[in-house]
C-alpha cells in the first residue's frame, strides 16, 4: 500500500493565516503541471514494488486546475505506477470552484473524494480569513458535489478565534448533520510567521487566538461530531465508518508515499526527501534534468521518533509490532520513559499498542517530544 501526493502550488487569493507554499500568479500553471508529469516519470521507482492505493491533490488550490490538466497528471500516474483495483483519489477544492459543471468533470476524471476548504459557513469569518468564496458558495459546493454522486466528502472547519461565537459554531456543526458530511477536519486557528495574520496581530489590529477558547470550542466539536456518529480518529480528523481519509491514514501508519510538485515531501521507510519550494526553480531543475529535492537518510532513532510522534496523534497509538523491530537498547530506553505516562494513565497499554488518552491529545506534541530518542 502506497500513496502519491501532488502539490499544486497556486491559489486565487492568499488566505491571511496560510503559510503553505503557493503563488497567486497563475502564468506558470501549465508549465508546472507538465513538470509534475515529468517528475512522476523520473520518480516512478521511488515506491519500489508497492501498489498505489491513494492519490491526493493538495495545495495550494488544486481545484484551479482544468480537467485536461488533472487528466494529464492522472494519465501519467496510471502509465507509470501499478495501481490497486480501488484507488481513493482526493482533490482539495475551494467552494467557488465547485460549480455543477466542474464537479461533473471532476467525477469523469475518476476523482472520487473531495476535501472542501469551507472553514466557516459565515461571511464575516470568510472575509476575516480572506477566503475566495462566499457564504452562499459554501452551500452550493456541497449540493453540487452530492448531486453528481460524489458523496465521499470532507470539509475543513477553523475554530479557536474570537469572532466565532457559540451560536455560529453550533450553526457550522449543524450543516454537517444537515448535509450528512461523512468526514470533517477541524483546525484551531494558528499564527504562523510571515503571514498576514501574524502581521495584523503584531500591529494590534487583531487579537491573538486564545488557547483556552480553542480548547473549549474543540471540546464542543468533539462532543457534537461523536454524537453524529463520526469517529475522532486523529487529533484534527473525524470520520464515519468507511470514510476515514485513506491517504492521510497511510501517513499516520508510516506507509510509503511519493510527493511531487514544488515543496512536496516523500517517504519510503528508508529516507525522506522534500522538493524545492520555489516554482521557477522547480521548473528549471526539471527542465535541466537535475535533482529537485533534498534527501535525508533516516537513522533508527529517526524512525522510532516518527513512530512515536504520529502514533500518539491517533486512535491506533504506537504499534507494538513496529516497535519490536527496533534494537533492544532503543526499545528499553523508550519503555523506561513511557512508564511515567502509563502510571499517570495518560497513555494506556492495549494488546497491540500504546494509546494516548483523548483528553490529553492537546498535549500530544509535548508528550511525544519527551519520549523522543536523541
């Protein structure tokens, strides 16, 4: 089981909170698509003999691509990789791109899952975030997708900011029930360096997000979604049975994946590599047939730390079977450090894994770092 991630580094507008790699200048879009197709051919041996079970278009805003551009990338994948019979193909999309005609075309390409960046169903929030879509388009996007039979939908929601009232949060959550959305990714508003939001806060134009408010609102989200039958399977992700993101789950279970496009990351169990985060330089390196990435060979400690970090973020925990493959010395050191959290009942031991209790998921990063092997 392996995945392919395609990073589409273009957006129509720059959201105030976003620090992902993207450009609002679309003049190189066709050239980047052609180079991504070329990179797929160059990197076709990276996954070895693993069959591809998931394909994920992320960004940026992949829904800015035309049908022909998407088809070019998918055709290149089908010609150069061995695919499972049933492949999850996800496209991240902005609501304003999801017209009825567009979703019909997307379905025809084989895309069978949409991750829609709604963030909020309220116009004042969309304006605050500098989103490209309107309140009306949030509803239309979902309705259009469902009308053509794309029911494997995920929506993104942002919480933890002052202007999100309890009433508005409840309204956002009720739309999940109303439209029977089977997957939700909920993210606390965070302030990343060099973003517009960071600048606004430094200038005193906007209040910084409150950690206490974020925690209170997140608990409300957890309670509501669990009552709606969505499993809280990763810190930020909720899904109904059979609707978990297969692609992201493969990340959290340390399955191999190839990332193509500017700034994309790859992992095959032995090494990790990351592409240059510059569109023009990426195009030049592909054209000149030079490496477009940097590579890091993973040590045994690196691999164990990765297992700890991702394991504590999920309901599956740290897999004992995978842990047993490490040297006895590393295992002993890790288990000695783990005792504290077991005695505090923050982490519980099952037959197959060590699982961080959900009420401590807010502390996952800190607990993971304290267990890292250095």
